C-alpha cells in the first residue's frame, strides 16, 4: 500500500503530522476523522524520487529577486482587494509560482498562518529576502485592516526601485564593456604582439627608444609572471568579497562607492531618493516616526547612509526636530532641508518626503541620461593614450629601422 503524509487539526486546534499506509487519500481522511481529528493536507509519499531532477532543482534554486517580490506583492494586492481569504490566496500563489524557493517559502508561511500566526511574523522569518520595509508595512496593514493598501504601496515602491536599478545598469553597461575590451586588448598586446616585435628588433641590434624599452620590459614581465598575476587577482577578488561581507568592510565599501568620480554622485542621490520614498511610505502607512527611521535605515541598502539615518533617529529621541537632525547628517541639500522643514511645520511630512523622493529621482534620471556623454570623453582619452603608447613604442622604431635599411 502507498504511504501518505498527512497534516491535521486536533480537537483543540493543534497541528498534527504523520504518515499512514492506506489504499487512497480518501481512506486516510476517513481514518483520521474516525480518530477525532480533521485532515488539512494529505499527500502521497514519493518513494522512488528522480535523483537527477532533485539535483537539478537544488542547483538551479535561487532566492526570490526583486522581480519575484514585485509579482508576489502585486498578486497579493489583487487577491486582498477581491476578498480572497489569505490562506487560500497563498495556496494559489504557491501553485502558480515558478521559483521553487518562493514556493517553499509560501508553503511555510501558509502553514504558519494555519497554526495561528500573523502574516507579518511569518514573513519576518525571511527578513533577508523580504526586507524590513516589506515586513513593517505588512504588519501595519494587518493591524489597520488595510492589507491590500499595504501591498499596493509595497508594489509601487519596489517597481520604482527596479526602474532606478535598471536605468543605472543600462547606463553603466557600455562603459563597463569598453573597459573590459580595453583590458583584454592590453593583455593580448603584452603577451602576443609586443614579443613578436621584440624578436624583430633584436635582429637589428639597434638602440631602441625609451618608450619601446618600457613596453618590452612590461611585456616580458607579463609573459613571465602572468600565472602569478592571475592568481593574485583571484585571491584579491576573493579577499575583497570576504572583507565586504564583514560589518566594517560593508560600511567602508558603501561609503567609498558614493565617492567614485562621475558615478558616485548618482548612487548617492539614488540612495537618498530611496530613503525619502521609503520614509514617506512608512510615515503615510502609520508607522511611528522612531520605528520608521529604524526600518528605513535597513531599507536604503547602504550601511553608510543607514548609519546617518540612525543618527537622525537618535536625535529625534533626544527631542530634536526632523529637519535639524537631517541637517546634522550633512547629506541633504538646503532645498531638500527646506522642504522637510515645511512638511514638519504643516504636519505633512509624508507629502514633503514624497516630493523630496521625486526631486532626487528626477535628478538621477537626468544624470543617467547624460552619463554616457560624460564617460565617453574619458574613454576616448584612455583609448587614445593606449594608441599613442603603441605608436611610440612599436611603430616609431619600425620606421627608424625602415629608414636605416633604406639608407643602406
């Protein structure tokens, strides 16, 4: 007889799990009912599993990304708006999800809800996936009876976040491609091209220009030690990644990347726009100010900026105003500080923060559109410098040798 796994509720509502040998699922249900428990879920145990399929599922499993969270929050808003019961809605979403990890999470969340827990507390077990802002808004929605509005605001926030990230990635794609191409070209020239010219120059026993001597020395170093250099690069990459994962390393890296020429200013304004947008949403949803700042500090995805947000929270706890603590961080322009002060005076902080978010987002959008125009001259200078070095180091001595041969 096949083996069935079951989940059932006892007379006091406690969750029971176990296995029963029976001819069918109906027989299992009848046996459970006769025992005084109510079956919740009955599934046949798969004895002979497909090893390759299981291995492939584990290798291809990935945590839900931003797109998965947007789809989940949008579907939850639709289900809540339509009045679908929460547990039934989660079951439908689990059945339709294409991400195995998301299916696993939704099933566990649904089981927690069936055992009497709240949705916010169930999602909090996966804080590394959903994030503090997502969970806080869900909890506020549960407490106020406006869970559909909470998921709507989450969807809007995540969609704006994805648009900003995609725009920055699209703007940086071309410069990064050019830099990689230049790096590969320099490697090929040093390892293959210059050694071939060096053999030609050696046959003439002529005195070479200083630029050529430098190029040949660098090329000889590359040819002799490229395995060691490659190994050092790999070790440095692994070391930097491990350092960035530490608390101190993450803080310093987040601070440094805001100082990168050309790109750092865009990243800083995008981060401040994320802060203002998240702060506006939490304030409008009814989250207390102190708690909202603590949530937003983790939602900005930058340890350096998050630390400044926590300083704002500490200042407000001491009795300072929001505008004064914002000015003390040194992150905001006078125009933004004035908008925050007006919102504080009029009692419409959430509206003014939304305006601040729009201000930063428009600046980021404008800078991204002009990013290529800013970086292209720098890339042209780099390529031109590489061509000039090659011309001085390779072609100039060839011309000299050609002239000498002609005179002979």
